[in-house]
C-alpha cells in the first residue's frame, strides 16, 4: 500500500494548501492529456488523485493518519474504493477548473450552466452518551428552495429563459492571442450570462429572477458512534439550491461534543478518577466507577497504592467508522476527610503511632530487580 504523503511528496504535517499545491503540480505533470494518453501516466495520475482526495478531507485524513487505508474503508469495507480514471478526472476538474482552463486546451462544447447552490455549515451538539451509541438527529434548516411560481427557472410564468447571444449558450467566451511563442487561447465566463448560457428577459416577480426563495427543510442526520468535536460529515445535495435550476450545495455537519466533567477523552479512550478510603486500599474493595451510560463495578485489590490506574477494556468509546472500542482508565485516589469525629481522630492517632513514617520510596518490582541483576 502506497504512503499517500510520499505519493504527494509532502510531509505528514503538511497544511491543506501545501497538499493542494503539490497535487496541482503533480497532476499537471502526469495528466494523461499531457502525456499522449500513456498507460503509465494514467496510473500515476490515478494514484496521486486518490492520495489527494483522501488527504484533502479532514475526516478522511484523520482516519488515514490513525489507521492507514483500513481507516478509510471503515467497518463495512465498502466505504472506500480506489478511484478509476473517470473519478480522477472529475476530482481534478472539480477542484481546478478542468484541463482546458489550466493548459489552454480545447474544451469546446463545455457549458458552464447554472451555478451550484452554496453549502451550509451546521454545528450539531452531541452528548457523550450519544457519541457512545450513535444517534439520529432531526433538524430544521433555513434553505433556498426552487421558487414555486416560476418552478426555479427565474422567468415570469408564460416566458422562458433565452439562449445567450454572446456565447451561444456555451457559458464561456474564448479569446485567441498570438505571441512569439505561438497562439494562446484564454477561456473566461461569458460576461452577459455570467456563465449560465441563458439570459432571463422577464424575471419572475416573486423571486426577482433568482429562481429560488427562502424555505424550511427537515433533515435527518445519522451520526455514527465515536465522533469527536471538530469532525464533520458531508451530506451531499442537501444544501441550498442554485439560482435558476442550479444544483444543490451540501450540508457540512460539524460535530460539537459537550464536555462531560466525569471524563477526559483521548480519541476512543476515556480517563477518570475514583476516590477511595484508606481501608479500601488496605483491605481491597468492590467500588462503583462512572461509565458513559451507567456506573461500572471495579475490584480494588488488597494493598493498592493511591494513584494506581486500572484499565477496563472495551469500556471507552467506539472507533468511528471502524471496528473496536476504546478503554476506560480509572485512577484511584485516596480520599482525605476534611472533618473527623472524635472517635475517628483517636483511631487515626493510634494508627499513626503504630505505623510511624512511610518508606522513602516504593519497593522495586521483581522486573526492576531482574533488570538490575542483568545489568540492563
């Protein structure tokens, strides 16, 4: 399996801009149209595009950094597939405007068409319990929907948009210039129709020619278990509709997990503290410790030192889009009472006179003694 960072020739801590610039440079070098359609350049182009598509997405990049390609596949082994040439070309054109615009090549017949609608960023608050189980949330969004009067065309009923006379419906204009090095062709959006290929001579009075109006939309969001603050999921085609028949934008659901004062979180692992009494440490005890969904039982062995950490396997949070569950790490701490009854105070004084001073340091473990004996 190839290292995506090595493929793009960037360090693992590269910024998003560094990744994008490196991909653009390599894509221009290995694009099949610049290499006579050779099979080697096609394979190279697919490889670097696959790496770029994974690392440009913060959620995919985090999964790849933690688990490699297996993190992109997810638990179902069906969420991630290698890109084919068609996918690679679409990704390239989506982010960089197409081969013709970059290299001055021929893109005749390509019409810009209506503009896509804007994306919507949606912060979504979650509790730790919802993160542990996964949850479906229903939200109501303010979005731009197609105008019901003109049915999204932007033209007053009884009329219709006309093909732009300036660009002939192509949505772009070309200008050829000659220089010492030869002929260069520049391509730009048509100034008359703004790249849409049509013009509206009689705008709809309700939407003023936009072809869309404000509305509410109910959206169901299936949140996977194990997500963390700052991660997000993209709901394709659920955002604002574009003007005059443009495609819908996306909804970017950004997760905001509420702090739980009982725990500290590190990925899928949770950390907490449990207060115990001196007799419980000396004689051992079964105590209750906090769990995400309910309290858990923990056996404190006889002679446990304050500060000891116990690991409850599989009692943490699920790994997002992967198999397995993290652990719960419980640190037991001696509880010191702030006030004592007379009888308690007398008993503690007697214990103090019997025990004397604590040893200067803990007794070395058998493994430490073996290391010293072996000179390790």
